[in-house]
C-alpha cells in the first residue's frame, strides 16, 4: 500500500466515523505513530480534516472534493483498466462527451484507432491530450475553471453542450450511492453534467470502487438513470445486485486484461 492509498483509507474511515485516533490507525496499518501523525497533518493541510488531541475529525466541507493530483494517485491500475474498457465502447464516427475525472483522463490514450470521432470535453487535461489527435474533431466546453477537477463549468458551457446531440457520455463520478445516485459537491459541475446527460443517448458512468457509498448534496443522475456502469471487481456485492435489478448494465474491468 502506498502512502497516498493509506491516507485515502484514513480519510474514508474518518468520513464514515466522524473522527479517527492515531493509535487505531497505527494498529490498522502497522506503521509508526509518527507516520500516522504526518498523514493526518497532510490531510489537515489539504483541508480534509481537523487535527485534535490523539487524532483528527472530519472537515465535512472537503469530504468529497479532493484535488485532482491526489485523486489521480488512488487506484491507478484499476482506473487505467476501467478507462481502457470504456474506450473500447467507442465506435468509429461517434460523437461522445468525456466528462472530467482522473479515470476518464486516462481514456485518450486508447482512442487512437477509432476514426472520425467527435469529442466534447469540459476537462482541460483531457482536452490537452486530445489536441494532437488527427482522428478527433475536438470541442472544448467554455466556462469558469473548477481547479480541483481541472474542469470548466457555467452557463456558457451548458448552452454550448445543449446545442448538440451525442451518442455516448462518459460520466465521471465523485460519489455513487444507490439512494442518492451520482453526486458531486459542486453545484456548477452538477449543472453542466446534467446538461451532458440530457443530450446523450447513452450515459456511461466510469468509476473505481472507492466511490461507492459516497454521496454529496448535488445530484447529477439517479442510479436507475445510468445505462452502463464501468468499475472494478471491488464493487460491493449488494451494490452490484441492486444495480442489475435496476436494469443498469455493469461492466467489470479485470486487471489481467490491462
């Protein structure tokens, strides 16, 4: 387990329980108290938690809105496999939307063989990767920069998105909960994501399993409104069964295929 993955698990524990103790984390991760205190200090510096005597408590305003560089370090292998499977669904001549997110940002490397694609994205990092692809007619959504996700949002972008019709939307996920659906902590991100859903024939949610059970106050789509979910094998069994019962196609990316 990397230090980034350990801090993610520490944060998830604190989110679920409201607080966490240094001694408990020492026992769980088999590392020193100095290491855990360093982890908690870094999480506090980034705004995730508040340090207190013997541990830390959750900063609820940061729970789901982590910087892109931090999210990109978590479950990198799984995200790469999920991105490869997602890209394989794209057919020659299709018009697609690539939402923001660290998993979707790995898709461009697998879109070199498809021909005559039209791709719209609101993610600056994804747009930069696609800018050198001669096989892609690239459209970049304008708007205001959301730095934590390197994405552009706002009324201008929503109007631009609604002027078109797309075959597929690859939707990034901050939180995926059976009751709350696909959610994000940013209301402007949610608004442009809803516009993307409205103009797409097929909605494909793309996420690693760390996002299940997480929710925020801005809903993008109910779980039943997703056509396809691409994730890894660590999806909780009850979540998998419930989604299938809702009629959602669930595709599992296997690390052995990457």
